[in-house]
């Protein structure tokens, strides 16, 4: 299933998030759709694939992480309570 990037045509990305959903890290499946940022409630590392397909590992994440991802990987992710903000 292709990722639905609902902000692809958005001109400004500085508006606050209006919604969010809890993300479950998964090595095989994309998120339902991208967001403006992640909220990380429990500090740790987030291993992810960006909306452009790049693999990233973000260490020491807690609070708002301004990154738009298509997948949060189970392997390598130690952060908890991850919410996709959109």
C-alpha cells in the first residue's frame, strides 16, 4: 500500500498539528499516512524511513521531533509512546 502523504502539496509546514495517532513500530509496513512531526513520550532512539525513502536513526529523541516518516522501524527503535502528529 502506498503511503498517503497528506501534506505533499502544503505550502507552509509551520502550522500546528491538528490531530495525531499512536504509531506502532513495524519493520514491514508503512504508517497509514505521514505527519508533520513525531511526539516521543519515552526517550530513546527512533529508527525510521522518511517520506522520501531515506533510512535514518535518530538518537536521544524525546518530545516533538520535526520529521516526516513513512515507517517507524521496530528494529533499532527504543523510544516509546510515539505519536504521529498531523
